[in-house]
């Protein structure tokens, strides 16, 4: 038994739990799901745990791009992002997989994680009924336990145990599978995995761009980053300036319209 790897896998599983949407410990979803649960942050954390921050951040960026447009609408989702981030990135680092392969692994693990998440939600309905019964009886202690303690124990088990086992036992399995798979198939996985971040960005653009003229802002940023500078900080500052000037321009136009109109 590799004790070091087991401890590392356990830590990754714990962070997967802390970053879940059901974890309340880090200001609820504010510090948990929307910070630790993001693949970009998960890549940094996993890199620190496994001793390869550079690869962790690179894989985190790729997985983040693939899931960048993922939203939870009405409580439904098409993938479980925390399982995908902590499971896929960790296995990608340990198996020395290409970025595209790691993204593909993350998507697959996220789909399996969604099954566990839905099962967890079904099991939590038991605690709801027990809490209602305790409330009708006026038992405050049972209300607290059934509403806060027991669901978190189940959530901890459903997050930590699968991810820990997947990271600990999956390293050798994934490495052997990648060695067995023909190079052409691996290349196909790499290409398809590389398309997923582009798909994620396209979905985000579909959500944000409401008029065709707004596409010029995306095209401008693309041209700048490709032909003029590779500094994301410089591009961000330039983007803020453009956004501010656009806001001022639209604001003045709106004021002039209001002055000429009813207001």
C-alpha cells in the first residue's frame, strides 16, 4: 500500500466534498461550490497536493473551459463539476495524460458523479421527512441532527470515498489503459478533448451575446491575444477600459433618449 498516495487521494476527496454544492462549511456555495468547486481552483489545489502545480493549473484551465458555460437550471445539471474537476484532473496528473485526454476523463467522471449526486438527493429526502416529524414533535435536537448533521455525513461519504478510491486505484488502471489503447485512438481522444473547451466557450458566448454586433468584442480580444500580446493581464485591463467606455457611451445615449422622450 502506497501510504503517501492514499493520503494525497484522501485530501483530494476531502476538497471535492468541501467544494460541493451541498457543503456549508465555506460560506455555503460562495466559498465552496463557486470557489473550491471550480476546476481552475481545483487544478491548483490538486497540483499542490501531488507536487505538480504547473500541470495542475494547465489541466484546470482546460477543464474549466470545457465547463465554463455549465449552469444549474431549476436544480438540474448535465454533469457534476466537482467530481469532474477533482477526479479528472488528479487522474490526468498521475497518469501523465495529455490535456485533451484529461478533459475527456473529467467529462466522463462528471457524468458518473452526476449519478451519485442524484442518488444523494434522493437519500436526503429521508432526512427531510424525519425533520418534519421532529418539528411536529417540537424536538429541536432531532431537527438539527436530521437537517444539518446526518445529510453532511452522507454527503461526505458520497464525495470523499468515490474520489479517494478513484484517485488511489485509478492511476495504475488509467496508465495501463492508455498504454493498451492504440496511438490513433489516443490522438482522437486528445483532439476531441481539445474541442470541449472550445465548445464550452461557444456555449458561454451563446448565453452572453444577444446581438450580432456584440461579437466584435470577442473578435477584438481574440486578435489582440493572438497577434499583439499573450498577457492575459494586459488584455483584461484593455477589456475593462473598452467596457467602461462602452458603458459611458450607452449611458449618455440612454439619457439623451430619455430627455427627448417621455421622461
